[in-house]
C-alpha cells in the first residue's frame, strides 16, 4: 500500500494535475496543429511548426503523462510520502512554462533551457526518492527520465542547427518511451491481467516475468539504440524486426484474448501490441523506405504504442488512486475506441497518397474527441471533485 497524506484536491498526488494536463494539452496541441495545417493560425515559436508538433507530442503530452505516472508510482515503490502541495505545484508550473515558451515568439535559448529543465528536475526527484527509499530496482526509471531530458535537449539543438538536423532527438525520445513501456508495461500488463483472471475459476494465468522477458528487453533496447544513431541499413532493420517478433512472443504469454469482458484490462494488451507492430513497421521502413514511409512507422510507435498505453495507464491509475471502482464503463470504452481509431487512421494516412489529408484530419478529430471524453470522465476525479466509492 502507498503511504497516505492528509488533505486532497488536485495537488494531493502527481497523477491528479499531470494526468489532467496531459488530457488538456493533448486537445490543445492537436487543435493548434490542425488549425495550422488549415492555414488558420501561425505557430511563431522558436521551432519550425513540424518540429514543434513532434516535440510537443513527445516531451509535452507524453512528458506530462510520464510525470503523473512516476510521481504516483514512486511512493508505492519506496514507501515514502508522495510529492504534493507546493513542490508539486512548482513542477507543474515548470512543465507549463515549457509548453508556453515553445509556442511563443521568445528567444530560442530561453525556451530550450526552461523546457529541458522539467525532465531534469523530474529525474532528480525520482532518483532522490528511490535512493532514499533504498529501492535500487527502480533506479532505471530515473535514468530513463534523464535520457528523455537528453533527447529533449538534442531536439532543441538540432532545430537550431547547432547539431546536424538528423532527428536524433525525436528518435531518442521515442526510443526511451518505448523502452519504458517495455520495462514498466512488462510488469503491469501481466500483473493486472493476473489479478483480473484470478477471480475467474479455472482461468489460465499469464506467464511470470523471467529470463525470456529480460532477453526481450535487451534485444529491444539494442534495436532502438541502433535505430536512434544509425537509422539505415539491413542490420538495423533486422534488429528491429527481431525485437518486434520477440515482443510479439512476449505479449502472447500474457493471456490477452481472455480479458475481452473488461476494457480496462484489454486496452493494456492492445497498447503493448503497438510495440511489436511499430517495431516491425519501422524495420520495414528502414529496409524498404520507398514502400513503407518512415512517417507511418513513427506514428505506429507514437500515436499507437505510446499514446494508447498512456491512456490505458492514466484511466486505470485515476480510478484506482481516485477511490473508484476498477471498471471501464461505456464512456471509457468509447475513449479507447476513438483513440485507437486516431492511431489507425494516422498510420494509414502515412501509407496513403490520395487519402492523406482526409485520414489526417479524421485522426486529429477522433484524437480530440477521445481526449475530450477522457476529461469529462476523469477530470472530476483528478480535480478531487468526484465522491469516492463507499
């Protein structure tokens, strides 16, 4: 059990403000991007518009969701009190300042320093807590957040042409988030599935974590690193394909098809499925770039694996830590279906020439609709306004 603190409200625990802001910003950033594509707004920030879009999805939206998760999970790991009150507020304001400066006509250096400061401070908080709680097992999470900060900094340096603009920063950001899903998702997906199936008499349970899982993680990290620093050639494609097949085999051991009656569980399996499918599509785009455009593979990993897993975790964690029943009603199920549609149509748009714009705007529209429903359902819980179950 995680330690309890007095009081309540939005600053009680990290999931409340950051999961709320992740939903708000998912809508705002996508709406700005679609309006820009239609020629209705100008994005006058330090980055060019395409770089801003990729940067904000990775380091803005996903960064907020990651912060909400780790700040809520760390007390469970360490037995220490969660970050709350004014310290949590300062961290929220630092994240928000990065978002505002990234779209404002301000000096490049100011926006970059403030934006990069957020993952750096978050990593320091996580490392301090796991060290103080003598929880070295979860130290890699703090290291991963620091690497996300490095990816953020590299992206800023590339957009200013201080470093060669090879998109290494965004690729490193994607790689870190996929590796985190492989690490943490590899714990929670079979664990939550086991908890749910154990209530059903005679149901076979997921395979426990073992050497095979460790080997899959090593292969995945090796393939992602190769892709980050040298995204061309048959060897990189082969590593990505091997990692994709290995993760598909890993997922098959977790009894996903048996979870059909509960969307709160099966969405975790579909989110994780985005990893092998995204890796296999990325391998194909490296090997046959003329046949499989890179943009389709990138969105399989981002709009697919990363976003779907983020939403799966945010909904479940909000219900659990918000004192609600762990069950997905019709609105939550519709959130999942809308965001799955957004992911599929965005990947399809990358593979299509004639239907590119209709599919792109369909993806953006279903994304906004999905996160709007998410806020309607989960915003009151995150604000501390929803009554807890008796």
